[in-house]
């Protein structure tokens, strides 16, 4: 039985998919090669992937000292010719072909993100729109309705005018 405190056990616990290291080996073989990346783009209300038609040369793969699966930080960072270092957790795909690559042309695919988040089934309903709108408005104005208006002096003047009517 492996030591639960060993680096291998910790990595296995953080990254249970064995294909991660398979992809890492393929990326190491591609150092110095122009590749195409698909970057994960997450905002407060949108989730998407930015595909680039411009190839970037992969210069190096560096160990990332503090992987964190909750923040999508994987144990490796890629260095590209444009001066950027991108954590593997922030990439959906790296391939030798920009669009519609064959399986042989895919050097890395973040299957966990792609299957569980990006291509997960979605339903657009009044309830889901209401929940999203409520969460965003609460983030902007606070979670107590009317609290922002109560704090402004013009709101109290408006309320006094209404009570006089």
C-alpha cells in the first residue's frame, strides 16, 4: 500500500484521471512545436472557450507549486513564445490543428471540464433565469431588497412625498 503522504498519492488524489499524465507526456514531446490552444473563459454569467487560429510555440512545461482543483489550477504551467505562462487547468484543449482536430492531433484535452461543465446538459427555464438574475442583482445591490434605497436621502424624501398624498 502506498504512503498516503507521498507526492504520488497527493497527486493521485487531486487528479484522479490517469490520462492527465499521458497528455503531459505528449505535451513534453511537442516542446518547440507550434500548437493551437483553446482557453477557458469564465465570467460571472458566462462560460466559454476561446479558440485561436494563431499558433503559439510551446517553449517549456514548468511544475506548478500549488495545484488547487477548486480554482482549476493543475500541477503544470505551459510557457509560450508570446511570453505567457498558462496553467493547464485554464486550457480546454491543445492541438496541432486549430479547428476540428483529429484525435491524433489533440495533445491535451481537459475532459473533466469539457464533459462536466462546458458540454453538460442545460435547461433554460423561467426558474433558472430567475435564480441567475436574483444572484447577479444580489451581488450588485446586496441581498436585502430595498436596503440600497433606504440608505439614500432621496429615497426618504420620495417616501415622505408619497405619504403626504
